[in-house]
C-alpha cells in the first residue's frame, strides 16, 4: 500500500495550511489556506502543484482563512469533488470566504484609485486573487460531517471528524486508509484549542494513529495563567477610560471577537470595568455571532448557563453591532472613551486599518492584541514595537500604547500540545510538526522526539514523504 504525503503550506510557517494525501489511487487535500505572511503571499498566486480536477475530495479542519481561504481559487481552477467539514464550519466558512473576496476586490480597487491619483503606472494591474462570485460558487461543494461519525470518501478510505475546541466547529480529522488487509491511520490536528476556555467544549484527544500532523503555533512557549486574562483585560479597559483614549482591539471576526465579548460581559457582571460603549465593527463578526447562537450543542457548561440565564455575551450592555461603512465611520465622532473591536485580527485588511489610522498616533489610546500575529503582518510589526508603520499608503508614528493579551489565544501552548498527544496508546511511526514558525516548530519537534519511542520532525515547504 503506497501512501504519499506532501506539505504544500504551514511547513515552518504559521499560515497557508495545505496537505496533499495520495493513497489507493486517490488524491485528497486537507485544508486549503491562504498564506498571510507578506513575504509568502506570492504562493497564493502560484498554480496548484497538481491539477485540481485530479483531486477527488478536500477537507477543512476549520474556517479560519489560513486553513480555508484559498479554496475559491482552487475551485475556480477546476476542483469539483466534495469538500467535507462540520456544519458549523460550513456556515462560517461561507461567511469568511465571501468576506475575504469582498475585501480583496475593495483593496484592489483602492490601490487602483491611489495609483491613479498619484499618477503611477503599476507594472502589473491590481486584481483580486478571487472574487465574490468564486467564493459563492465553491460553496456548492460543501458537505457536512458530524463529529465522531466516519464518512466514506472512496474505496478503502474513510474520514472521521473530532471536536478539537479551537473555534466553533473546529476538528481534527482522522483519515483511515485500508488496502490488502492493512490499515493506516493519519491524524491531521488542524489548530488545537485549549482547556477551560469560554464558550466552547474542551478538545477531544486522539487515541490511535500511525502518523500525526500536529500544529505548533505556540510550541515553544506557555500561555500566562488563566486567572490573569480577565484581570489584564480589565486593567486595559480601565486604563483607557482614565487616559481618555480608545481601546482598539484587532480581533479575528471568528472566535476571538466572541471570546472577548464573553470576557467583557463577565467583567461587567462583576462590576470590574466601566460601562463603555463597545463597538463590534465587523459585519462578518456580527454574522458569526448569529452562527454561534444556532449551535448551542457546541457550548461548554458556562456558556450554556449564561444563555440559559438570558445573559448572552452577544447582548452585553452598551454593545453596538456595526454592519455598514457609514456606521463604522460614525465611530470616529464618538467623544470620550470607547472599545472598538474590528477585523482583521492581524491588521492585514478590513476596517481595523481605518481605526488604527485614527488611534495609533494617540498616546491616550491602546492597541490591544488578543490573537497570534504572524511574521510579516502589520499586526506583528506593531506588536514587536515598530516606531512607525505604513497603513493605507501612509506612514504613521506609533504613539499609542501597545499591549498583548496572549492568554486569550485559542491555540494550545507547548504543554497543552503535549497533553493532546499524551492520550495516544502508542507512539506514532512519525509525528510531523506543522503550522509554526521555524523556531517554534523545530523546538517542539525536538521536545516530542525526547519521548521514548517517538520520532518527530518539522517538514519544509514542498517536502514529500512515503508513509509505510
């Protein structure tokens, strides 16, 4: 039985997850994500290494752009198989992909207009990677799978989705390949969530696998204690109120925005923060809140209790949900302090850029990061202490306070990743460490290899392996 695994993204980088699996004469693609690091974005434009129409099925572990954001282009280039994911992932991915397409179209138009005003002639015309029509058309491939129920993909190949707790509907996928009386099980972790986090249930643990692909976003570090998270957020809210500035939170519309709303609601109920006007300035985040409300079966006990007591964090006092551009622009006329959450979470697009231009030069305001900032993104530049940054074609000095709330991350840290691996009944033949910057991936691979009987490595982009 010949099985081949090729790493087409998220190999010693954090974004662009794409894994090509070939077995029993069938080609499968696990995740189809955008590369978001600035220096790697050219990969998004490259032709797929094999013709998309030769791939029989694809899978999404979850609906973040770095795992699903390239799929409309992949579909436009010829893929016509089924795309398997959970129902919640399907709903959110539809919103995420259409929003991504719309932002790309708007960004291309904005740059075209700016070049025209500046009298510049670009060597290549600004065009979007894909458009809204592509994002809508590809959703015809979506096929819902249920947690824990095997799905037959092809002769001798089945896949099972398990709740991994990272975001609503997120999964690790166990693909089993059978041929000539032999069986091989390969686990794709996707992004692994954390224990005792708000809203969602804890991750399920795999118990048997011949091969494992495991993420390593935080594979070389630990998160601060949970007890610090609420206190740190409260401190930042109170600080901007006292300073007379705004708290600007670049928030991923999916999950991080909902997590922050949950924490703010808890702090308000405990009277630990003032009742500031709070804006969720992201049409997509507003729509995703509605998806959350349609899937209470995925809540943990704390969230279920809150909703049962009619205290949903998506209805917290003072919350304003802004959908239109006019509503977004009106925020700039608010006097006094307010909290502004807007996407994108890494500041590489969306409305957050406009709020940054209004606040990044104000010492009384705070830019608060609540999620991972990939290398090469605007968010990473600001978080790493850049003195000035370029936003929407202009350079701004960074005078605002910059803070991070790492404890809010939805990614498992080093010890939590080890905990997730720890339930396996026997060491896999090989563990592939993916979805982490080089230092993190290599460090975690070395750590796993210290376990008796374990072999781990961090593959490079384009590496292929024949699996026994």
